[in-house]
C-alpha cells in the first residue's frame, strides 16, 4: 500500500530534476568544473579534471545539491593568502587542447564571486602563453598578464560576469587565471591586521572564437584524455608548475597548429539532466532493480532521447546506517545494476558511462529520521545530452 504514492512522488522528483544547465564550451576543457579528478596520492576526489594550481592555493570541491543556473552540479571554492604582492597572482590554470590561430580573436568569459577584506580591491586577471604563469620565475619573464576590466554584476546574485577579448599569437598552450589585489585608495593608511585570506568561487568558464566557422583540431579528444590522465596533485603538481611552468604529460603532442584547426567541428554543446532512482526501486538492502525501476528507465529513455545522449554518470548513495565498507559496496553494486540494464537493451550505440559510488559520504539531508535516511538512499543518473529536440 506504500508503492503507489512513492512512485507518484518519484515522478514529481524526476520532472523537477530535469533542468537544463549551462552549455559546455569546446575550446576550453571542463570550464564548468563538473568533471572530477581522482588523485593518485589518496585514490579520492581531490580536484577537477584539466585545471591545476600551486601549493599556496587551496581548492575545495563544492557539490550543488540543487540545480544552480550559474554554477551547475559542481563548483570550486578557492582560498589563498594575500601577502601584499600587487602583481598578477596565479590562481588556477589549464592546458588548451588545441593551439589558437595566429591573429584571430577570442573571448574568455565566466562568472566569479570573491570575498576579501573591504580595504582591498580585487580584479580578475589572465595570462596566456606556453607556460603556466608563476611570479618571479625565469620562464615567466616574457609573459604578459593582463587584468580583466569588463565586469558585470549579476542581479540577485553575489556573482559578477567577466569578459576578456584578445588576439592570439598562436603560441598559447596554458591559460592561467588569477587576480590583481591592492589596497583601496579610500581606505586610509590604517594598517591591515591579521591574515588576509581571499576566497573565490569561479564557474562557467568559456573560451570562444570570434570566427563562428573556427573549429577544434583533430587531436582535441586525444589531448583532452592525456590532460585528464594527469592524476597528481599536491607536491607533484606544485613541483612541476613552480619548477618549469608546465606539467609532465606522457607522449608527444600531435600537431595542433592553426593549419589543422579547421578540420573537425567543435564538440556539440551539452545539456545536463538528472534522473533519480529512489531506494524503494531496489530490493531491500540489495542491488537488484525492481520491475518499477526498469519501467521508469524504459519509459524515460525513448529512442529520440537516447539518440541525443552523449554520456552519463551513474552515482550511488546510501544512508549512514552500517559500516563504510558495506555502504560503499551497496552503492557500487546498485550503480552496476543500472549499467547492466543499459547493456541489456537493444540500443544502436552505447554512450560513455562512468560509475561513481559514494556510499554515505554525500547525503542530501540528515540521517536522524527514517524519512531522511530514505531520501539519502538513491542512485542518480547525471545525463549529458547534445542539444536538440528531446
């Protein structure tokens, strides 16, 4: 007698959860910071794919439990200490999977919110070149950081939207995003006291060519996979960036020059949906899918919707009852059951599927009541669709 209301409630959640998020750009890797890196030191989530930083910068992953039009499902909180240096301070950087075309115009844009002492002024900055920019290092001497002056407050939000336009030299391989900070001239001569911590939350980064016909190089996917395969964080990453301004990536870079950049279209923009499978759709404390769950999956994945599906994450979660080991095992087995359902279908092709088991580490609510624990026991399907009619 409990099944019918629960199924109706599930349908409500599914409809409410299918909200289109920000499109992801093609000339910049992981500009929404939604692809998560598993670092080799701890075999745990400790960064985002494709973005790197020095040891003095602290990065914390933020998981948005509710869809946010500005930040999407994941975001970054970045912390560093201002020591009085007024030049360009690198915060995070990325490797461009393709070289930009000499003499062509490009626009770098995104959203950002910053918190710091009210006696300090903050401006975002950027540096493009063959290296990751590190102040006072020999390899950075010829590089020219620039401040980003086009800033637009976003109404009803602490975020600002920034835009930076530049002309490429054709030698850009690293994009370093950072800040310029100095004392506010109106704050007087009262000395600053205490440690000056700056916190940033950037998101929605895009790199867009002015030429609508420009497309990425043939090696875009290959280079993305190589960059994503860099799983070192902490000391190894810091030593590499500080020592020579670049990361040690295996293999040789294919030709990514401007003469080849127009041979392949940009990756299609992506829409993101979430499909939620509640605990009641699985056998009690087991991984098997109930017939009700299979019907929901079958009804949701129509041929038209399946044709647009680019990739998906299947993420398993549990409540706090039981050991970490058993909860992780259950969440792993449930994600595997959903993947096996896909494998058993007669679809014409199979998208990229990634399984992520979180056990009890990511509850959506407290675990004090039976109702709360039931909400935490779930499998979430994060679905990435190419744009078009569903």
